[in-house]
C-alpha cells in the first residue's frame, strides 16, 4: 500500500474539503426541492477529528443519535453515513411530514422518512462525487440505527481506523422555520479507493 | 466517586479505590482486567482485531493484540501479578445490518474473537462477558471488587 494517510498533505485535505462542500451543497438543494420549502443552510464545515474527539460532536458518547448507513460500490468502494442527534432527527421528520410532533420517540413514519431522506442526501452527494471524479459510484439501500453516539460513531471511526488515527466528516446545518437540523456526513472510502479518488482529482 | 474515562483507542490502569469507564461502546470492545489480590484494575477500548493486518499500527491501544499486551504491562508496573489477572469483556456489537458479503460490518464479532485469542495466549481467563447484539453499551469497572456494570439504551442494566 503506497498511501500513508498520516502523511496526508494540505492539498489533499483541501481537495477532500472541497468535495465535501460541493456534495453537501447539492444534498441541501435536494432537500429543499423535496419539501418544496425554503431551506436555510450554512456553509458546511469539513472537520478532521482525532478519535477521542469524535463522540463530542453530537453531545457526548451517551447522547441518543440516529445513524443512516450506506455501502458505496463501483469504482470507489467504502461507506457513507449520515448521523444526526435525536432532536434534529425529529425536527427533520416534522419538516418532511409537515407536523409538530414534540415527542422524541421515532415511530415507523419517522424511520421511513429518515431513511428516504438519508437516501436522497447520500445519492446527491455521490452524484457530485461521481461528476467531479469521473468515477462510477453507486450506493446500497439505507440501514438505520438509533443508539448512543459513541456506539453509532464507532462504525465510521473503526473504518477510518484502518487507514488513519482521525476521521473526516462534513457537518451541515440547515433550518426551515423553527426546525433546526444539524447533521454530520461521513464519507469513508476504503484505502485503495481513497488513493483512486485522489488520483482522479489529480492530487496523488 | 468520579469515574476515570477511557476513550476510543485508549487504555488505563488504576489502583483501588476508583472506577474506570468507557462510554458508548459499539463495535469496539472494552477489555477489563482485574487482580483481586492487589485490587488493580485496567481497561482498554480497542477498535480493531490485529495490529498485523495494517501498516499504520503505531497506536498500540487501537488493536486487540497490542492493546491487551500494553494493558497487562501497565498493570504489572503498578504492582499487579499476572497469575491473578481475570478478564471481563463487553461490546463487539453490529450496529447496522445488511444482506451483503462485506465483512466490514462484522468487525465487532472479529474484535471479540481476537480479544479472546489474545487473552488465551496470555493465559488470562475470561470470567464473564456481554458481547454481540446490535446495541451500544457503557461500562464501569470498579477497582474495589472488579465488578463490571453494563448500561444500554433499551436493553437494560446489569452487573457482570
């Protein structure tokens, strides 16, 4: 394996950040189209975090969160995960289902809406990745889980663990009316795909 | 008593009295070792089965094999006796499920197997475990008696 991600340089990080910005920009546009409402969005923040800092992004290791997980196949192999805290998840389903439900329990409607939304976000992210790199990428159907932040985030952390001692994530924030939503998107290419990805963007 | 936190890919050893905790274990495995003669307790939070599988393996606490070795070393250094060590393990869940051949998601199970193999090699008996399933766990190891508290969301609380 020629690539050592611990030696990853600034140019590579900048490329990955830019990829994140474009991808989540498209994802937010897709959301606005889906609900036919104006969605305010901040510039997404791309963060590189040490393992120890990871669970803090969602209110601590034991905070309940929702993870929506996809497998990437094709010329880039790996995974994509969209994670949001339970409050944000509920706000999001309230936007999608056009209702004001204050409880924090997710019912079947919520789970189905979140899976579909995750699907749209991940697909629009993948499609911009595909366009930028010229590589063919497809995603699986979503798998959804609700549990402690530490447990859900151990999944992307472990996958990054094979190639590095940090994770790369894209934090997006959007708002419709009073419903505020903060979501985190993890893109986790396998090591060979990571190299292919950078090469296709001319930085390897 | 304030518990001492052990993060992801991290390990710590203490003397009684004290509590070692790791919060929200998913597919990672929490390995606790206890010497009941000297009341010395250790906790490692490993992420991957083997340091031999990958090149980037400088962080010993990240892997079951090197993590357990390092934890034992640390405990011996503060006075534990290897012959009296017993292990309790928790975690190794599969958080997401798919109908695919990919073994990435089975990493929890592989972490548990690798942990047991290493403990067997070091002749440290596993006296109890709470592993597998599809849910996260918070664990607390009490250095006074070696009891291990396991907390979950929706799957109860128990002492193993």
